[in-house]
């Protein structure tokens, strides 16, 4: 029976590694090879400025123009208010001033962020109303401040709303991946302020398809899975975010695409590979999608908690993947086709709002971890 796969909005960890040859996963399917010892990393914690009476929660990060951007919230019991921090990739994090407009925006937890140059876009939500549905807010600005507004309820939620994933920046605009009752969906924006929904149609609709993430590499790519009992991975390609073509992704059994990122060689995607009791990586080149092997493993003693990819980042041609193995969050590193686990300063248990994710640039990696009681951030130099 398929394991539950949690779709997280999203969506991002590390390294100053002493590289050892070997690792987990090869070029094809099958059981991963025995793992090498986790790679040691020189982590440096970036302290989040304290706010009396509130605890920081971290959810996503990105980097542009030599700066990190981290988003999340400040929490106190059932109360929440949005929070964001920024800093030079070699420096400390400082709060970004937020100006929310609307009651739900003032309580939002920011779950995804993207940037292009100095322009920053984030999305957050807070459950509310008679049925407790998510009430979304979009945030736009720079390090000088982010302004949050509440779009029409039906844009991201409403009767047809299912899930809203990560926001991604492209050279000509922004795109959000997600799912409606009709199937996969995408929201596009030229300026990061006003978004337009694209759903239905032959490519996106039907068979219970769901889109969980997006990337840009010469065009937009959505990744997700279909709604069949065997749950097959699916991808979509578009030149403009409006007109989509469904693409076949090879898999030998139950598998999902949960995170995707652009690399120097194209697009890669990671997800659950049920047939291998592990995680899979797929790559897309001009010739289409192919399997790039498996990595990690699932904790068979921790049935009930979801197994999923919580973060995916690229530093050059290397790939970093944060995953839930059903018990704890772990970080894996792919270099030259070989996988190796990375030793992290914490491994939160998979429960509640706990998470781990990763972001990367050519010069550094950022690790975000939240055990449900405190959000923390670390950085490490890259390459190792």
C-alpha cells in the first residue's frame, strides 16, 4: 500500500565536505548500495534575532545577488505573525520589515519565497473562516521591506482549491505550482504582484494529477504525480506558464516527483521511489526525462509518518536533497552521480510542523531546520 506523501508548500543546506568516493544510489533502479559514513561539514549558525515572547519558525529560503532570504513566522501558542530575514551570503541575518494589509496577512506563516535581483516575492497563509480553509497572502518587495496583500479568496483557495506549492522566479516573471480539484495548476505573474490562475485544459486536468513544484530552465517545468492507484510521476513543460504539454517520466512502480530545481545541465526532480524503499532522482534534458538512480532509505520502523522530499537545491552540477525518512529529516548530497549523506547539526523528528529544507548558491549552502519548538539556520561554504 503506498505510503502517505505530504505535499508541503514549501519549500530548501550545506557543505564544506571532505568528499569520499562511493555513496548511495547508482544510475538505475534497485536497492541503494550501503551508505558511506555521513560527510562532516563545517556549519556556522546564523542566529535569528530574538523577539520576546515569540519563537521563530523557518519554512523556506532562497538567494539572489549575494543575499539570503529566509521566511517563516513568529509563533506564540496559537498566535502567529509573518516573519522574514535577509543577509549577505557571508553575513548574519537581519529582520525584513513587513507591512501586512488584511487580517489574515497579519497572521500569515510565510511558506515559500523567490527572488530575482533585488525583487522578492513570498506567499503565506493562515487558516480561518467558517470552514478553516487557508487564507493566502502574497508579499512583494525587497530587503527594504515586503508588503503583504490578500488576493481574492478564490484565486488560490475557494471550492476548487487543493494545494499551493512553491513560488519560482524566471527571467520574465513568477510562477506558483499547485493543485485544483480539476488537476494540476499554475499561477503566473509578470511583476510578482498580481497572479493569474491556469488550470483545466487537456494537459493539466484529469486523472487526479497534482503539481507540487516548479523550476525554470529555458522554459517552465511543473512536476508532480497522477492520481492513479499506482501513483506515477508526471511533469509538464511550458514556454510561458500558460500553454502546457504533459511529459512522460519513467518509473518502475509507485513514485512521485515532489521537488525540482534547475542545474547547469537542465532540470532535476526528486521524489519518493516506493519500489526501492528509497528516494529517486530524475533528470530532464532535451531528450526528455530519465531516471538518475535512487538514494537514501525509508525507516521501516516508523510507519505512519510521511516520507517525502522536503527540499532540493543545486550548487553548480551538485544536488542537495533534504528528506523525511518517516522518522527524522536527513540531508543527502549528490556529486558526480554518487550520493552521500551529510552530517547536520540537528535531525528533527517528522511530526507536526517540524521540517528541514535547503537553499544553495555557487558560494554557499543554507540549512533550515525546525523541530516544532524552534527554527534555526546554518550556513556552510561551497564548494567543499
